[in-house]
């Protein structure tokens, strides 16, 4: 492992404005994006060094673990280096011989241009850093003078780059890798998006959100919050129809997968990857959900991309807080291997590290965990066919005593998690089928799937399912701010180097858990108008039987022996927007729930 040999306090702090090959803000000249740099002074002119970069649109808006950009000369930040780089990457890695670069992506913070929400301009602005570090792009020492005597080169850089970040910051590295750019050696996407379409419109549905119609925060509105302010130095982005392209392309009305979404589908281009991938995600993340993981992870394996994965039991949380000491060690070894060529054996170790319900971590050759097989369940109605048993087919294939084979539920928007106290009561708003107590632990690892025949009464509505565990336990609780960790007053020791302006001291975090009788294992949904294709919106033929089949969100969770698993089916979930409601008839004989279990 790299040793902390270099001074953090005396490190070189500088910035560069890198020219993009386009004019996104329509001011008559190509855009410049701002990158802030910190690197070891002792190695300047003596050795070339690799770069760890975090590209983000958030640097002027949100902090990183309580830290924001702080400029040496805040009255003139355009011409000022930083005195505080947020979070720990600089503190930890600069003393170990790395440069750390923080880029404000196109049209955000001090970068010119147009913020196109994960689109080509976003990705190109991050790739510009890699190009500049490799001598393929022009950088300037200041923003207002584009002459040869003001050019700035990365003479100190080896040209090897690792891109890391959480959420949006991790989604951009996925997009960078999808271009196959030379010099990007590895990416570490944390709680990151691999397909923007699936983030905005999972299975063609409209997520619940803050827009005027109650729907998800669509790209055009999102861009408005991120775009640099019109203060005379940067233009607002509503130029060349930029806002309109976001609005029209995202197609909120019909939610079709189109060229706009294809440009933002990074996992569709895994065949171009030249970078390795270390993927980290929380299985209970309700912001960037597990539909961003399973298909992506599988594609990486199919195309031979070197890969590693951590899955923890929490939500939109950082591994720095989830598994602190091991995260620092593993991340350092990962960057040492890919950016410095240190033969430390990390690629000989198991690909997958998975946290179990008790907080213990287990190493597996890959994920889903080896030995996982598909187990198929059906439903069996009782006196009220909306309430009954969930049975594995291998246990009981004889459904001759089921009685009425069709159940009817009325259109309603309900909670996904049905409390245990309601599990013995029928409801005309949903179906609920509960298994017998499990004889042994059942490790669910991967992507469950549901198929069923239904009749709908509305042409564009949703069909939703939940996979629930009933049994006493301390279960993770995700807050409204989509996190499952809470900060304590206790602080960790400084992480890496520090200075008077940057102490690198952060709170200890612990999981938020509650003693409950029910737990949401996973959920899934589909817009019936997209049941056959996400490319095409086809209004549902009402009053006619139709086959519907879709994946639930992937997960990794062990249901305890003695607990029960349950399947709930309803029209619409409160996780989704309040779209038109539909009554459903459901052919109970057709219901097949397939669950990958080890």
C-alpha cells in the first residue's frame, strides 16, 4: 500500500479552466469548465502522478459530510484556489502520492455551459479533464484570457485517472467509461445511476415527486436547480432550446425509452469500457434503486470488464460511514493497483462483499451469490380470494381446492409495506398471500420476477407488487431523506492529512433500525401501457385479459427461519405518482413469483 509520505498542509492547490469542444451556453465561444486540483508539492517536477477525480454538479449547492468548497479569496472565487476540498479524498490520497481533482460539470458552479443531466455535455465536461491530463485538451490559468501565454499544462500528471463519486457524482463516471476514453483506468460508482431511464421511469412508471403534477423531478426542472446563476459571468442555460430539449426528450407524458434516454444509458455501452469498475450500493436505497445494479453488474461480467462489488443493507449512504476502516484500506488498494500498478493481490480476491442482516460481511466469488437457484411460488386463496397462502410449487402443486380462481381488487394507491397486524385481514384494495413459517433461513440474492394474467379498467395505470417478510426483528428504516444511517456526536480521528482550514474530521454514523414485525424485502411495478415495450406507449385494452411480467428490484437479504414471506399485489403504490387508478381482475392460477435463493 502507498505510504503517507507527503505533506497535506503544504500541497499545491490550483485550478484550471479546460476548454470543451462545443458552445453549450450559446455565448459565441466554446465553454470552459473549472477543475480544482490538489497535489503533493514534494513530487512537483520530480515524478508524474495519477489522479483521483470527483466530477459533480453539486459543488456550489450541497456539502460533502458537512464540508463545502472554501476559497482562499472568496470575494473573487473565479481566480482563487480552494483552501478546503470537501470530504476525505484529498486528505487521504494526496499524502499517498495522488493528485485529487474536483470538477464542476458543464453549466454548474464555476463552469460555463449547459447542464444536460447526465447527457453528452455532462459526460464530455468530465472527459475533458482526462483529455487535459493527457495533453489532448487546452487548459487556461484564468477564465477570461484564452491566449498561449495563459495556457496551463498538466506536466505533473501520469495521465492515469480514477473517477469516483456518490449518486450523481458516481453516475458521471459510469457515463465516462461508456465512451471508452483513453486514460480512464478505473471508476468507483457509489449509489450511482447506470441507466437514467430506469431511474426516472422504472418499467415505464412515473415515480412520486415534487413536480406540479406530483411526479418525479424531471430533467428540465432538475437542470434549473443545478445551472449556474446569471450573475453577469455565466449565462442561464435556456439557450439554443436547451431546456426544451430536456423537456421534450424526457417525454414525461408517455415515458418512452427514446434517443434522449439512450444517450443516458451507460450500461448499454459496456462493450466500450476500458476502465475497471468497483461498484458500491445499498440494497435499501430508495433514490438510486437496485435496478441500477443487477443488469449493469451482469453486463460487466459478460463483457469481461474487471469488476468488484460491495452491497450493504442501508440506503443512499456512503461506504465511508458504513464500513469505514475497510473502505479506506480497500479503496487505497484498488487505486494503487489500477493507477500505480502495485501488485497487491486485490484482483485475486473474491469479487463480491455482501453485508448480511446482522451487519456481518461475507466474501463471495461473485453476485448473485454462488449456489443461488430460482424458486417459484404460486398463490392459493382462502375464504376470501384476496387473502391466502403463498406456496412454493415444489411443496404443493395441487390447487384443485382453491375455489374461485379470479380475485378482484379496486383501483387504489396504497402503502407498499402491509403491516403484520393487517396480514390476516382481506382488503378490496390489494391481494396478500403469506407463506407458512420457513423451516430454515432463506438467502434471497438477485432479482425476483413476477408474472400474472390480469384485466384492467384504465388504459394507462400501474400494477405493483411487494415481497414482504413477517417476523419479529430489528429492521433498517429508511428516512424521508433516503438515508438509513444517522450521525452521532462522536467524531472519528482525522482521516489522512489535515490543515488549519481542512481538519478532515467527520461524525461516526450508525444504522437507523426499529423493532418491527414486518420488513420490506423488495418491491416492483410496471406501467401497463409499457408491459410489452418501453420504446412504445400502447394504451392498455380495458376489460381484456393480458399477460404481465416484470422484475422486482434486485436485493440481497436473508429471511429468518420461523418468519414468513408474503406477496402483495395492488394497483398503485405511494412510491409512484398518483396516475389514473384501475380496478383489476387477477387470474390466481397464473400468478408465479420467482425468487432467487441460495
